[in-house]
C-alpha cells in the first residue's frame, strides 16, 4: 500500500518514480506481492495482469481515492496497459470511461456556475486585451451595408483590422496578449512537447482574443446605434441633472431663493454633489458623449481625469458582457483538453467540484488465509442530513457491533 499509484502516474507523465518500492517488490518479494493499492487519484480503477509466461511481480493494481474532495476522471487512463514488463487489463473503473467522458461536458455547461469567482479576473483580462482599441469611430461601413452577409463581412473585417492595429500600434493590449500567451504556455502540462504546448497556448489565447475583440465591437456598435437614433449623446455629460433641474423648477418653485442661499452656504457643494452623483448613474450618456468627443477631437483632447472616467465607465459594461464569454471559452478549453488530448485531468475535474461517486475498500482474510477485497460505492451522496428518530428508540447493548444494529447512526439522509 502506497500513497500514489505510481503505475498510472508514471505512465501518464512518462516518468519513473517509486524506485525503492519497485526494488522491494521485484528483488525481495519476488512474486509474493499479489496486490498494490493506492489513493491520491480520486476515482476507482482495478487492473489485473494478463496471464503470460514468466514471473508476475504484482497480480492486481487497485486505485481507490474516492474519498477525496472532488472526482478525478478515469477515461484519461483508459490506455494504461504495461507495468513491470507485463500486460494489464482494466477490470473495473468507477465512474466508467463513458460516464467520465460525459461528466467532462460540465466544463462547458457549469464552469461559470461552479467557479463564479473566475469572473473577476476573467473580465479584467478581457478588458486589458481590448483597452488600446477603444473607441471604434469608423463603423459606418458596417451599419450601411444592405445585406446580412455584407454586414458580417464588414464586421469581421473590422475585427481583423482591430487585431492588426493592436499588434502594430497598441502598448497596453499588446502587453496583455504577450503576458497571456506566456501564462497559457506554462499552463499546458509539461508532458507534451514544446511545439504542441506552443500550438495549444496560441489557439487558447486566440480564442480569448477573438472573443474580447468581438465583444468590444458589439459594444461599440450598440453605442453607435444609440447615438445615431439620438438616444444618447444628445445634451452633454449632465443630461440627467438638466432633466432634474427642469422638473424641479416646474414642480417645486423657489420664490424665496432658498436653493441659491443653500448653494452659497455649502460653497457650491449642494448642486455639485447632486450633479456628479447623477452622472454616476448615467454611465451610458457619459460613455457616449466622451466617445463622440474622442472621435471628433482625438484621445489627446481628454484630460487625465476624463480619460479615467471614460475607461472606468466602459469597463463597467464590458466586464458584465465579457464574464459569461470568458468562462465559456475557458470551460470549452478544459473540455477539449480533457476529452480529446487527455491533459488537464486535475484542473478540468477539480473545477467541477463533484462530490458524488464515493466509495471505500475493505479487506477480509478468510479462514483459508486468502485476502478478499470488497469495495462499496454510491453514485450520489446526500446533500442534507437529519436526525434519525428511530436511533434513540432502539435498545443498544454494551460493546455491540455496529453492523448488527438496525439503526447504527443518529443521522440519516433527508
């Protein structure tokens, strides 16, 4: 009995470990080791040696780590067959290879639900990727095409032009892309060759970059459409405050000049606080007005404070739009890697936090001295528990075996 199943992990990582245990089994026990058992991998797998000529160092290989905090896949190790120069056959896997592959689909469907904290960093990364290409002022060619196919060609042409601009002129976005490429490359497991790791990392980053640019352009198109239909950018930065002033003057007249005296007593803070507080709740108008000024006069026309307000306002909306997409792209990446490439088995299943598929193994030495191994498993574990009223009512004898008690636990699944 050892901590890690070296036979599976060494095969997976193309590594050699556990030399001392191998020396003990092959050189000292010499065929007397009938069973090797280990945990660490949170699943159940049992392999038995295929009968052949020559000595068999280990007859059975058993992994049972189903008491772990989350589930590990089994289909990733489905091709394991060689150990100590002998051929082994998988006799049991829990969950089965098909079930394990099906569970991996949860990375696409449930990744964001199970890992909502990922939204915080994911939205920031996407905003950094497109920071340098805000705003997009030349969108007439997209909106003026007559056919749907023409709209699509213009749209994706603009996406490509934005990508080229990012590579040739941007600083913040290009630095974000380079940093993300480095992280994606190092994230790919080292068991793959450098060339494959580079290809996987580039494809992964490309998917995120394309998604971020498309979302940016959709947001800009939405703003442009609202501006064209005079829904935004119609009366400056403080349109909401101006509307408030008109309503206040109409319905709350001030014949005594009280508001003017309050403004004088507060050194102008009274109207200023209301004015800028309303601007904070009128973010689309602030974005639209600033965007129009940038497109007309250039980004250098903005003061430092105006630029901070503009990019902070854009970030609020872009973050909300991008968080579902970044989780979908990353979850799809994990799904493709675990099911097609058989990598990221730890990350892809730990992200799902599956508490089901629990089991434990018990040993029994019978009267003939043979070792019998029993494994009991349950597909779904209870989520809630309640006190068992029958437990208190059952008479209990001193030193009575728990398995002979009809209600051995005071807790039962609800």
